[in-house]
C-alpha cells in the first residue's frame, strides 16, 4: 500500500501523507517512503517546489506508537526537508501533533486553514520533543515554545502563526498559498536553491551540533517506565498514573 500520494501541477510536486487510518502517524514505513519521494524530487529538474500535505483530518499525529521510526531515520528525514535544494511548503487542513510539528517546522513555508490545531503532546505520554527540536527551536518563539512544550496545550491556527509555527493561516489554505506558489514558480531554480541555503544555515548548524545528543535522549526516554505507562494509557484511552 502506498503511503505517499504524488501529483504535479506546473512544476509544483505535491506529496500527500496518505495513511488516514493511522492519522498519518510517523511509522517506519511512512518515514521511509516520504524520504524516497523527496529524493526523487531532488533529482527531478522539472520540480520547482514541493508541497507537503495530507489526506484525512490529521496532517500528522506524531510517531506511530505501534511501529515507531528509528530516531536516526527521523532525524535524516527532517534534515532532508531542510537541505532539499527546492522550497518545501506545508499545506495543513487538519490536526498536527508531536512529531508532526517536526515535519511542519522543517518546511520552509507552512500554511494552514483555521480548523487546524497543533500540540506538542510528548510530555503527556512521558517523553520529550527531542528530535523535533532540531527544526522547531531555531524557528519558534522561545517563550511560547517553553509554554507549549511543557504543558502540551492545544494551539489554534492564529496562535501557531503568531509564535512562528506557521507562516500564514486563513479560511481557505489554498487561497493563502496561491500567491506563495505563484512566486515560487516565477523564481529561478538556482536562485531558489541558494536563497534557501541562506535561510536554513542556522537550522543546519543545530542539526550538526545537537542531532546525536537528541537522538540518544529520544531513545532513552522512549524506553523508560514513564513512556511505557504513557503510551499504554494513550492506547487504552485513560489518564496515565502520574496525572494529579
């Protein structure tokens, strides 16, 4: 079964996370297939930009707790989006949770409709937003990210835009993105690649400095007793034991 849909219109390649039954959770298979699709985009001179979107009412629910990706594979995928020599634009019309926010912030531009919601839910299942911090922390307001990392509260699209998770939001995400995609189509491919390199240099410095430590932290926390209790509680639809 194909987990990534592919369509193209006037040089813009759309990649759709297409596993609505799992809320597009980041399974090992989905991460691998998305990485392969991005590799194909990098090699294709006819692709001017990439739109990353989804089927169903969830952009991405975070890691698939039944089939989680290897942390190194997730780091590699996030870095691949950041390093791709073509702009990557996130198009969101649903919910984004935990690891899905890593995908969102790895993109160069992110737009959502007003019904989209966002949350860093890791602390509620006994882990931390470790690997996804690589693209999140360089791009999101520090005070805001401290609040939402620590509490797991849900954000609406206007607040997500205010703090830098999103570039823009509106009633119709395609109307929001129309001038963006028109601008990318009018830009020279080499100029886009070099300009993106300027914009992502600081993000890639974070990957170079912190990826190994954050990958180790993720692995340690996911094997902890708190994580086992948190994931079990999530799957059983109950509060974990530490809730007071």
